[in-house]
């Protein structure tokens, strides 16, 4: 039986949104490696040149882990849903906007930590942090929307569960924002902190209060 129209819009399936989101994240994570290029070097000095661009490897790893962990959390998030509405689709699109931007600050950071001045490195790391905030912010309103419309969740989950999970976005938002300031003193430290943020969300990708109902898709 169709769920039909509801006051705030029509609920629809999640398959198309998931497929589109997976495609965006797959492209973004693939683009990262294209930014790492063989450095210019004199004959016989390739190893030294490769070692000189080590910040590029750190930036790549941080961004790869960030997008990969977002994909893991996105998969878990949609595994909790039965249906989706137009508001949730818009917030998901905002999340994808942040993800699609990640390759740009990655190459900016890598290039300026290797070849730029300290001031340029600070600006590059700040740009990375701003994009990180943009990518993390949508998670909170996505969960708030589910708290407001718990009928989109699978059986056994409700508004209280969604409100608890909405708090998971705030550590990332705060750390990304704080790292903009940390970057003024140590751009490399800020980049490592960005990597730690993705590690935190990777370890907690099942949520703070993972459901136990057997019919939920939490694989």
C-alpha cells in the first residue's frame, strides 16, 4: 500500500539517492590520486624528489580516509531508512557538495606545503578546514529531519534515536573549525588532526547507539 502524500511532502524510496551518492563519492575519491604527480628531478635523484613531496602523501591519505569514512557512514545512515523526503534529499545534496570539493583543497594543501611559503601553507590548510566543515555540517540537519519525521526510519527506531545520533556531527565540525586556527601555528599538525577526525568517524560509523533489531541493515 502506498504511503501517499503527507503534509511535508511525499516519501519515496532511497535507492536512487544512494546510487547517485555512491557515484559522486567514487569519482571524488578517484580524483585524489590524479593530483599526485611525479616530481621534477635530476637523473639519479628520483628517490630524494619523491621524499620531498611527502606532504602530498599525507594530504592524499587524509582526504582518502575522509571520503572513505563518509561513504561508510552514509551507507550506515541509509541502512536505517525506509523512505526519504525532499528535505532529506536536499541535505544529502549539500553533503555531496562538500565531498565533491575535497580534491581541490587537497592539491592546494599538498602543493603549498611542499613548494609554497608558510603563509600560503596556512591559507591552504584553512581552506581544507573550511571544506571539512561544509562536508560535516549537513549530517546534523539530516538527523534532525529524521527526529522530526521518524516515520522515515526503519521499525524500532524513533525520534530519540535520531536526536542522539545528530550529536555525532559536532566533534567533526568543531575540530575542523579549530584546525583552521591550529594551521596558523603548524599546518602539518592541522593536517594530521584532519586525518584523526576521519579516524574517529571511521571507528564510530555504526553510530553511538547502534540498533539491535534483526531487520535493520547494518552490515
